[in-house]
């Protein structure tokens, strides 16, 4: 069983993905009515992505070129780049090229992941949003832990353990869709002190107490005496006193099976057995118990049966930085661009501190798949992916030079010796060169198209 709590949206409905699916059925099957019966009969309770894949299989479409490409594109966990939250990316899924995108995320216990996809497209469409637990073996199919419902491009998931996750976004077939993916993490508990946030936490879990004879089993949140201490979750309360905590309140969070502990209260404003909801006042902050002589503060602890005290910090405090703005030029998304500087790094993450996987020399060509902050997520002609600083690129507007080629020179659709030949030159000509990749030149072929030729040595 997954250790992630799944939070879904509204109940499933018939997805718009069937519209594109029937276009494919019409192209490949002659008995449309029989195909419809087989497809609808094959849809069983599963993730929307799994249901759609099953529909392709039942229709015999998974063996078509597009079907195979769509299935292969879904296996993006092998190439998912790690990103820091909050994260925003704008990209484009071309109708004629099945593709998926993914990111790898570290989520701490006590955090809620919120992922949202906004789309732009002239035809009805569906986006599949799935979350997986990353495997130590990148080639092993990871465990799916949550999926967005049909027609709902939003996913909220709570972690009850530190988790290494992969988020995948993939559209149905035959739909050109622009998308913006926004992802952030937030605390699962409401902050327990009125008017304060994580910046008021001044003593962390595990700090030494009594000259090292014991450890601090919570966090201390400082506020003026009499500040309301608030319920962080819904549940029943128990009220008491003890030597360490003075006047205390326990709140049972039944949703997460946790006991929340409020200590050093000046006044208790609830009674044992009362029900509280997030934001309800449980008491007033003071310095009772062993906190006498210290500034007023709330000692807040979290206890789990069989585990004892756990660190409350990530349950309460996450730097709520704004989702970063995308400043890269988004008009080139989906297009080929080239390196405009002497060289640039192909980075593993959209971060200057990230690992460099390669150095791309001037005029190297690649396709922009998406934009995030000042970076492009790019795909190289050999299908490697990575991130490139947008400021080090330029569109392929003008040739970098001209190359004379001999009669019977092969112009290929990819920069590889086994790539298909799109045309052969019939005479010696000078072709505009738009960029390079390794030993190949990207040229305009004289017929309004582009192709690759090998450089003369």
C-alpha cells in the first residue's frame, strides 16, 4: 500500500480523450461499431491514463506507429529531471509527435504536493496527470501512487513519509495542446498560533535541553502572552496539566492518526471531549510549566502511536516563495533554436548550481520543449534532454554561413547515418546552414524544408 494519502477531485466522467481515439479507430479499423463496443467494454476502474492505454490496446491502436510512440513516451521516469519547488513550466505537446513531460520531486513528511495544469487548445482534449514513487532502479516501472481524475487537471497528495516522487504529464493522441504546469508544496497542518507563521519558530525539534539530559520533542513558537493558540486540524480535544507542559491541550487528528500537543498555555478555552476545527481557539499562549521565566511561547508537538514524537517543522512551515515567473521567450516553444554564445552548458536541472551533463558549442541546434524561469527544457537531435539558459540561444532566422555540396549529396531527416534520406541533391549547390550537431549541418534544402548533411572533412 502507498504511504501517500491520495486526495481526489470530483467523480470520474467520460473523458474527451475518446474524441481523438475515435479518429484513430476510423483510420485503422473498418468495423467502427464493433470497435466502439470493445473499447467501452474495456474501460475499468483504473487511472485515466491506464484506461486510455487499455482503450488503445483493445482497438489495436497500440501496435500502430503513433500508439507505440505514445506508450514509449509514457516511460519518462527514466529521464525525469529533479526540480526544486515551487516550479512552473510552460510547454507544448504537438499533435503529430506523442510526448510526455515529467519532473522529479522531493516531498517531506507533513507536506502536501499541489500540482495544477492549465491548457490551451482549440479542440476538446484531456491531459493525464500521474504521480509515481521513484525506484532506485531507473529502468524499473515505478509504483503509481496517485492520479488526477478524468477532466480534473489538479492533483493534491499528502506525504506521511519523506518521498522521492515523479510527476508525469501526458496528453491523449492527436491533440496539439499548450500547457502550463505549476507545482508547489504546502504544510498539511494549519499554523497553531494566530497571526504567526514559520518565522516565529525559534527552537527546533531535537535541540538539547537540561544540559543535554533530554532532547526537545517539538518546536517553540514565540508570541505575546494571550495570543490565541489555534487548532491545526479537525479532531477531539483532551485538556490537562503536567510539570513540563503546564496547562496543555491534546488534539487528536484522526485523518492522519496523529496527536497534536499544545503546551505552556496561560489559559485553556476548551474542555475534554470538545470537537475543534482548524482555526478554532484552544487556549491562550503563556509560559506555564517548566517555561516559567521564559518569554511566552507555544510548545507544539506531534506524536504518533508506535513512533513517539516526530518533527513538526515540515507539517507547519514551508518557505512559501511565489511560483517563479517565466522570463524566457516562450514564442520559441516547440521550435528549433541554436546556441548563440561561444558555448553553453546542458544542465540536469534549471539551476546554475546543477550538474552539467554536456557542453554545447556555438550554433548547436536543439528543440525547445518547454520554458521555466530563465531556462529552456530542450531535446537534442540524439534525444538527450536537459536544460539550457534561454539567454544563450537564438531562433534559426538567418543562416550562419553557406555550404557548397556536391551532386548526389544525401539530405537526411536526422543527423545520423541511418536516418531516412529526404532528398538527394541533383547538382552542386550552395545551401544555407542554420546550425550544427556534432559532425552534421542543418541546411535549408532549397524546397522550403530543412535537413541534415554531413560536414566535409
